[in-house]
């Protein structure tokens, strides 16, 4: 309740990996498939600055912004952030910035992230 009352911004780092043994994930893009369900919150995303197959920056707390990534709010694949091709076993770091406005209502908030690309036939 204190965070909802005062407002808070938190950052979470994630990885996604191409686990398919024989296909390259071609031109994937990262985007927000559905924005937060609460009108008191919002979400932006970024690709980690580190190259594929490298660990992303460690932040001190979830309230510490990572240095470098540029956060945006792409709402679909067409507007998504290109992440680069991934061969089998390759992975890439992603960041999510979740913003709770001050005086936010207490609700079960939800959002959906998307990563979409292609493969060779």
C-alpha cells in the first residue's frame, strides 16, 4: 500500500533464448502485447545494451535503473524493438520498467510481453 500511495518505478531484467535445435530465430522483435490493466500503472521496455549471449547489468535494487537502455512502449510487432537473429542456444537480455503512479488503486495488475520473429522453411 505504501508503494501504491507514494508511487514507485521498478525494473526487472529477463532473458529469452532460442531453444530450437535446428532453426535460427530470424529478426525477432520485442514489444508490449498488452499494456497494464490498471489505469494507474504503465510499462515500457528495452533491449539490454549487452550483446547477445552476455549477462546483463546487475542493478542494486529493483528501483535502480539500468544504465544505458532506452525504454519505449512499442505496442505491436511492427513497432517492436529489433533484437537481432538468434541461433540455437543464443540468448538476449531484456528490461521491463513498471511505473506505479502515486495514489494508485490496489488491483491485480497484468500485462503481456511479446517476442515474435521468423525462421527459414
